[in-house]
């Protein structure tokens, strides 16, 4: 929607954009309708019931049950419609489809760092194929940022020490704005970038052109090796530690009786501060890795642990990726690639 080339509304370029806009316009229409209605009544009433001579006194009104019910029930119905509709859109925007491809993003004063599942890295740029649901797992290396793509109607805070996700399915090729929407320091206003949506063929061509870095799964495998994680976390449970094969997304009972789902946030905490939540049957013997592994490294380790599904450890890796990863990251895998 453009008025004198002054864009009032961002382009709608994702699968949820229509739903978000419809809800927004409904709320806007309801507000406009009642604002107008009230304004009109104010005008009518002040003409109709104006004081006609200085001694005039108003009627004493004792209330009306009917009126009170009407002005309670109508707003109740409207707000419940907004609530139900809003909840439906909210759950859609918060629940990535199961076939979503996972990308990683890190916010940092003052840039966005993105890594593709194939290993490609970008800074302040994100290339995606059209028509493919994409899930971005986001965290921050310093302060709170907010990942915002207006054209996709997605926005989510990006927090240090926690993973948040946004997902979208771009429906139109083109280049769109990427913003940081949380004041995060002096150069917050410059923490901007672009999202380029491409036809799948063009995207593949772009991938082929760009030199991939080590894919997160392979990089995670190399870190797993480097920190000798396998000595305790083998293919089967050992005395020292549980196996990590196929645990991702599944619940575990802790020593204190609680049950937790072993998702990204749990794994991150358990790598950095293992004593926080120890799986029942094991001692708090694992050393903490806080300060030793970068956020990127932790994301890679989690990507690797996630890949330890039904397949065996080596089969989970692309051809030769583990060897390549060892060679490429051998000396400083914990150091964040910039
Ligand atoms: Cu990052 Cu504002």
C-alpha cells in the first residue's frame, strides 16, 4: 500500500502475513468504529442536551440493567473474538512446521550473524528459498536484541543465555528489511540487514557459489571430539554419563525428581553449567564449560547432538564432513568464526 510513494505498510511476503494483517485490520476497524460512534454521540448529546437556561438542572438517573448488560456483553464478545483469533495467529507464528529447515542466528553489538544448515555464514544478510518453511534459532552474545522482518510479520527478542525461535515461509521473491527492534546500544540503529528470498534454483546456485564453512553438525562433531565428550557420552550409557543418542526433544528425569524436556535450552545449560540439572542416576561430575565454548560452538554442539538420532554417529554426518571439520577447526573450534 503506497501513498505518494510513502509506504504506510510493509509488503506482505510470508505465509502468516495475511493472517497477521487481517487480525490487525480487524482490531483497527473495531477501534475506528467505536471511536467514530462515540465521537458522533458526544456531538449529538452536547447539542441535544445542552443547558438551555442558567437555572436548568439535569435529571437524576437511577441506572438501567438492560443498558449495563448491553455495554458489558458487546465488549466481552468483541474482546473474546480478538483473544481467540489472536491466540490462533499467535500459536501459528510460534509453532514452526515440522518440515522447517533450521538456521542459526546470533545477535551481537551490532550485527546479525547467520549460519545456514549447509554451513554458509552471512553477516547482516540472509538468503532463503521461497516456499520453504525456515526456523531460526536465535541467541545473543551480549545484550537483548530483537530480530524483526516486517515483510514476514515476524519479530522476536534475542536474549543472551537463552534460545528463542522465529519461523517463516517466504511467499514472494525479493529483498526485504531485517531490523534489530530493541535498543541495544550506540549503534542499534545500524544493526540492520536484508533478507533475500530466491527461487529454489537461484538459491541453490547461490549456495554453490558461496564457499560453505563447516556445517554446524560437522563443526559440532569436531567440538564433541575436541572436548572428549564421547569418553562419558558414548553410544550407550556409561557409568559416568548418559548416551546422547536420540535424546533431543525427549524428556528425562532429574536427580531431584523433576522431569525436563531435553531441548536446545536444556542442552545449552547442561553444557555450560552441567550441575544445574543432572539426569537421575548420575553424579554431578561433568565440568562446566561456561566461558570455554562460544555461543556459536554451543549451537554447533547442539546441532550435532540433535543429529544423533536413530542413525549411528558417523552416518549422521555428511560424507567426510567429520574429517574435514577436524582439519578445519582443529586448533580453535571454540573460537567464534567471524
Ligand atoms: Cu541489536 Cu538493537
